[in-house]
């Protein structure tokens, strides 16, 4: 357990950041889930719109330090390829 003032403060800050990061990750997952549901429904227009909404959210996760940039790049690439495949059908 924290013993001095600085370590107590750091513990408080960690709790706060953990809540914020958890909420941000959850929000990102929700956007990605909407894209995947649109892909499964087969509606290309809805899937494109959902992807357009999800991309900035994923990028924001990188700038806020919640996700690694390569992870986000991979996710966007794979989602875009799946949306493109739905549009081609």
C-alpha cells in the first residue's frame, strides 16, 4: 500500500485514469461492434457509415494512449476490407 504522499497521489491518479481508459475502450468497442453488425447484415451503406464513424474513434484511442497504433491500423484495415467486400456483393 502507498505510504508517502506522492505514492498515494499516484494511486489516486491511476484509479482515475483507469476509469477513463476503460470507458474509452468500451466506447471504441461499441463503434467497432456497430461496423461488424452492419457487415453481417449485408447493408453496404450502413457499414460504410459505421466505419466512417469508427475510424476517428479508433485513432483517438491511439492519441490517448489506450491502444497501440499498429493495433488500430490493423483493425481499420481489416474492417475496411470487410466493408469493401460487402459493397462488392
